């Protein structure tokens, strides 16, 4: 399992807070497409297919709290 990047971790934290890709993009000053790229990369690294499972896996693996 490749470690997620600090930016991917930040995106996952905002996902866990219930933010959409558009909202996360506004918060971080990046496009929603870039947010979705970070999400896709993190899902690949953690071996999951759904965004809710991504958040759960990040919690379980101590990536976010």
C-alpha cells in the first residue's frame, strides 16, 4: 500500500466532514477535477472503490482521525 500524500489526506478529511468535491476545491483553492483526481489516487492506493469506503479505510488505517 502506497502512503497517501498530504494533499490526498487533506481531501479525505474534508470528505469525512461531508464536503463535496466542489466545496473541497473552493476550500483548497483547486478545481473539483483536481479534487476528484486526488480522491481517485487515494482510492487506488487504499484498494477501495467507493468514497465512503475510502473515508472508512482512512479512519481504520490512522490516516485521519
